[in-house]
């Protein structure tokens, strides 16, 4: 046996199902995508992709070799999440290395590229970097947690100081989500290259301060503990390690879903620290009107302090009503804000666009 | 329905198998580990962990709720890779977020912590960071590839220049492997804190220059194309962006398995660039004796140039014979080197130890 064969045998032993030559996903030139899984002994295999309606599934078809497949689309260019359900067990695609890391369950990702590189794709422009920092948290049980931090192209040169966007992920995601699924780094690279956004640092912490999946009474403490974590651990690290421009005018806070709720809560609680708030398909805090009554009832001061409040939600998002009500509330109180009511649902396909809309509004 | 419930429904929809409360893996105080998967309709579920012999499996047992489980161990402290095979389909653990990213197939990871933090665990010491850089490759088809780069604690302060270790992963791994599974960052943090290793930069590129799983005749070109990639893309980025100490005395090259073969090939081909070579369970090039005859036949010059040649391989590794032969060859030619014949097989459990042995030998 040749060495190369030996290596293949060894390295594929955790997936020894003769799936070594199976191709999945396969993105065709017409933007249709074929998904495949080798499961000869399965009785039923179904497919879910995050462009589909929640809780729907497509049936896959088995061929004579035990390969189940389905071809869907054409799909608009994006990166989609998908999973298979094999006789009731929902799994990521076993042969696709592009995994959506999560707080608990995982799924796979498929990229349907645009003919000309879209804003979220890598273009031939200077690239920033994303630095993973590890920090023993004072706020959260002495846990060593990671924080992903984007620095713009050329950061390592010179002594320039940069404004900072704190950017939060959603429930069941990770600190890497905005990079690995959200392509936040490429979106910023491209906006900066086009001079649509100013060079900025983007700080992406891990948003589950209590363990994901905790009982509801524990989960209820997540936002306040996360707030403490941001204030006592994350911000001091950022302000001491990175060349950040000082003051609230140079700080923005934004997030998606759960992270949108967190950025609303933390942002409005600390107008002394942040001058812009972004809420993407946000889990708007249900007690917003009571908690922030003073801010709501003083539009002159609030509007003077918050340069940008940007709210975006898709028409098909299960949080649309709450976001519409939030915008209505702000409007009724004459709090200046943008409400972007867009196509789409609760997916990164939408959130990448929102970051592309929001980042250019900041720090200029 | 409360908002929190809504969010859970939405975010878990890709794994809607009522596995929301299932715990897997569960590491017990006695270092036994229970693995579980909910698969009520499966007929056979087996388990493989990378501490087991290759191509063996353990049968799992189904309970009345359709949960298959197995308890194994006690296991020595380490991070292990494992997978389930459900009716012939090998998959990562659907509810464990700690995924071993790979070039093709994926597996899960379980950490069995040591009573006192081991060298590969996060200790309460200053932490370095790992920066992900994206670069459009000149050598490889204009592909935008990522490179993971460790910088030691305090790198951002001052103007000190650091020596560089180029550290390569194995076949079917990714540029993140040495961090996410190998814990290279914590190993370096801990060695540096103990003053056992000098602060250094560690460069971790993606080792598949031709796509993983290519036909053998394409795969045969991987090493030479990777060499070109390292020389034309990776090293220029490192030398221009980072504060690196100049010259061959400040450069080492090492890798595991396929990456060990690459570091042998590139290291011995470029004695002008590297002064230390590490080969961990290496896929030693089969034509080494012919290709490097000049080096083998001039031990005085070779020994003067190569400060360190470190070869490590486990007794249970399928590559042990080839590594023993490699050491014998060097010995017969009076080429000075260390050959560490250790316990263990072809796993990160071994490679973490090797990095802990190798790094202290460098640059001092």
C-alpha cells in the first residue's frame, strides 16, 4: 500500500462510509444546487435549507447505490445553511467541510457565488484580518472565552486609531458566526475599498453568557450578565490592546436576533458609551417601553445623542411584528431612526445585507 | 408563545429532533465519558473514538426513548475526536458544538480535562492571539486562502521582533486545526509563561494546495505546489506584515503527518531559509535518500546548518516503520537528530505533546 493510500485510510477512518468520492453540495452553473448523502440503509431522508419556510422539508430520492439526492434552485447568490434528516436524525452534510459552528447543533453551508463578486464575497481588495483573543472572564465565572476581532487593512502599519463596532451574533451561534457565516470581514473590506465605510475595528464576542439551552429562569439572566461581560471584560481588552479612537462618538453597537436585543439593551442603557445602535431582525426587549421610558420621553436629548438607530427586519421574519411595533413606538415618541422593512426571513442572507447598509452610516 | 421560545424554535429548526435536552458528550468526574445520540428509528449505531484502534467500532445501546448511548473510559486527559455511525452513515455528534473542522469529513471533539490544567489547556497566564489572514494566492490559482497566525502575549506592545515557526497540519485538516484541535496557542502561551520556550510567531497555512480528495496524479503535485505557495505567498506576507526576526536562525519548520512530510521536504530543500525541522508522525517523503543525497553525504555541513532535527512517532502509529527508517538513514549518515519513539498513535493527543517537546528547542 502506498503512503498516500495509507494516509487516506487513516484520515478518513472517522467517515469510513465509502463516501470518499461523493460530491455534496454541487453548485451548478445555473445556480441550481444538488445535495447528496450516502445512506443505503435509510428509509427516509429529507432536506432543509434556510431559504425554505421554517419547519418544512423536501424529500430526497435514493438511487441504486444508496445515494439520496435532491436538486433545488436556482438560488440567488448567497451562503445558505442546510441539513439532512436521516430517519429522524438531523445532521450536517457528512462530506461538506463548510460547517456552521453553533452553540449546540450544527449545520452545513453552501455558497452560491454571484457572477461578479457580491459585497459579502472576497474581492481582489486589501483584506483586513480577524484576530481571535482568549481572555479569562471576570464577569463570567473565570471562564476563558474567545473574542473575534476584525482589524481593517493596514491596521498593523502606523499609529492611526480606529472607531469600533461591537457586533453581536444570534442565539445558538458562536463568536465566529459573523465571520464564518456572515462574511463580516469581506463586507468591511469591500466597503472600505469602495470608501463607503470608514476603516473600523469590529469586535465579535460570544453572546451566550449563560450556557445555551439553560432552563428559562437561567436564560432570563443572559442579557444582564452579557452586559456585565461586555463592560468589564470585552471593552477593557479592546480599549487596552487595540488602537481605538476614544469616546462614544467612535463606538457603535449592533447585532442580529438575540444579539440585536442585546445591542438595544446595552446601547440604550449606555448612551455615554455608544452613539449608534443597529438591530438586525432583533429580539427587541419586551419591556423596552418601561425600561427606557426616560429616553423615549426626551426625544430632543435622545436624538442629539444617538446619531444612528438602524432597525432592519424581513417581511417573512417571525420577529417582524415585534420590530414593526418597536419602530412604531420610537416614531410615536419622535425618536429618529431608520426602519428597513426588507424582503427575507431570519437568515444570514438578510443580515449580510443589513451590515452592508449599516456600516456605511457609522463614524462619518 | 414567549419570545425566548420563539427564538429557540427558530434557531433549532435545523436540528429539530427533540434532541434539545440531550447531553452529549458527558464527561464524568472519574474521566469516563458518556456519548449519546437520539435515533429512535435506527437499527444499529456504533461509536469510534480516536484513542481506539483504527477501523474498530464500539456498539451503542438504545434505551426506551430512542437514545443510543455508550460510556467509555476512564480516558487520560486530552481532547479526543469521535464520531457515530448510524445505520452505516458516519457523522459528527449532532448536539456537540465542538466540531473538528476538516478538508472533507467532520468529527466531534470531547475534552477530558486534567485535574491541574495540562500544557495544552488554557491556564491563567497571558494569552497570545491567533490572527486569521486572508490572501489572494499567486501560487494557487488566485484562490483567496486563509492563514492562521499565532502572535505571543504582548506582541502588540513595543517593537520587538520575533522568530517564526511554520507549523503544518495533516491530511484532511484545515489551517485552524493546530489551534482548534491542537491547542497550539495554549501550548505556546504556557511554555512562554514558564520560560521554557521563547516568545515566537507561529504560522499555520492551509496544507492542501491541490483540493483534498483529488485523483492520485493530481495529489502527487501537492507538496511541490505547497512549497511554491509557502515561498511566494505565505512567507512574503509574514515577513512584510509581522515583526519577524530576520534570517534562517530565526525560522523553524514543522508539521504533523502530511505536514511533517511537507516540512521535511521544504526544510531540507531550503537550508538557506530554515535552521530547525520538526517531523511529527511524518509522512516522510519516499524519495528522501535520493532527493537529499548531497545533504546526507555532507554531515559536517548539514549538522552545522541544522541546529535541530526533531522526529517523533508513536509506537502504535501506522507510519512508525517509515519514521524509524528515516531516523536510521540519518543516523547511518551521521546527521544529528532527535528521534522520539513514544507511546500513542496517529492523533492530536500525541502531536500536542510533540509540540510541547519541540518548541522549547527553538531559537535559544
